[in-house]
C-alpha cells in the first residue's frame, strides 16, 4: 500500500517487518513511478532549477536463493533510461 503526504512517501510492506521510505526537502515534486518490496522508483521535478531526474532506491533480497530476482529487477529498471 502506498501513501503520499507532503514530502514523504511511505510504502508499507504487508506481512513484513520492514518497508521502504523516501523523504525530501525543498521545492520538488516527486512522482512515484514504480515500487515493490525491494525498490522505489521516482521522477524528481526540481521546481527551482527546472531539472527532471530519476531516483531509484534498491534493497536486494536478503534470501540468497532469490538474489537472481534482485538482478532481474535491476535489469528491468535499467531499460527505462529516459532520465538521468
């Protein structure tokens, strides 16, 4: 479940002890593009400079048997290279 508040995006993971969180300061619009239990992918629109860029936060699967899924996710995210 994703919830958005001013300058905070909190992605609560159901059935898990943790979750992912992104916060920021300043005059920027942050648009959530994609997320899972192991990543957050956002577009940042800096209203002061006019620049648009991409931020991806990533946490690899702690289970070694599922690490290949982490690499597959990174490859999938890497295909979208429209923004720096």
